[in-house]
C-alpha cells in the first residue's frame, strides 16, 4: 500500500547515493532471500543424503558464482537465526552451532579457516555431518553433480516464477537485477531468469520433475 510518490522518492534516493534499487512486493524474504532460501534448504538436504560441502559449492562455482551455499553460510555466520539451545539439534546447522563451528568468525564451519580466512576441507565438519546422518537413520548415497545442479539451481528458477506470478516482482528483469547486484550471480549469464531462459524452461521443468520425490509438491 506504499504511495506512488513514496516509491518514486525511494527509487530516486537510491540513484542519488549510487545504488541500484528494485521495487518489491511484501512476502517473507522479499525477492532475493525468498529465492535464496530454496537453494539453501536443498543444499542442506543434499548434505544429509550424502553430498559434502565441497561438492555442492563446486557446482555453483562452475557456473561463475563467487561462492557456493556453504561458503556463503560460513561467511555470513552459521548462528544467524539459531535458537541458541545447544541441546536441541534439529538439523545439520544446529549440530555445527552446538559444536561452536559458527563459520569464518570462529575459524571453523563447513570448512576450516586459517588466520587469513583461507578455507580448507574439514574432517571435523565431515564427521559432524556423518554423525547427524547416523542419528537420523540415513544411509548416505552417491550424489551426482547433475542432481545438485537441479536441486539447488532449478529450484531457484521455480521460486522466481512464483515471485513473478504473485506480483512480488514487477518483471523478470527485476529478479535478474536483484541477483546480479545483491548476490553475485555471474554477470555473463545476464541474471537468474535470463540464465533459466537460455538453459531452456523445458529442461528445467524436466529436471524438477525428475527429482519431484526429493523436492516435494512445490
């Protein structure tokens, strides 16, 4: 219900201070974080099922992202939104936080970090993931890069389509702008939606259908 004059003033202010602004409707996560949440949820499910952080991150680095989902989690801080009860371990992230592995700020998260914040694969992290799997009664399986690509990238396209359908974003290019400027989406692809169009929507739909059992009804 924001007035047009207020919206125009806000957009003008953004230009004045050298920022790129996008108008968004109201929903949980707005445009960018709403789409990001789908990626992060699938990335953590893939860990539980048998992938490791390096494998998932590698798929994202391969398309030109500056970092993958778990590298991003370590940078932001694993304890963002954590309930702070070390005895309550409902997911992999809880297990890491309870062990004091909060990401770069504690020099330990999904990766280990030296004093220059250089990341290396962590046997401790791998063991925490393995222990959580065992506690959930999960037998790990081999996971291919193609599955990671579908379940972490194609779900973002699916959510972007919902954002457009609901009118949260006015146009597809607004979603591209959000991801290019706000999340480091590789510029040579033109943005998330443009990348989806070039990949082929039929290809993306077929991929999502192939993993519908893992992804659920949405």
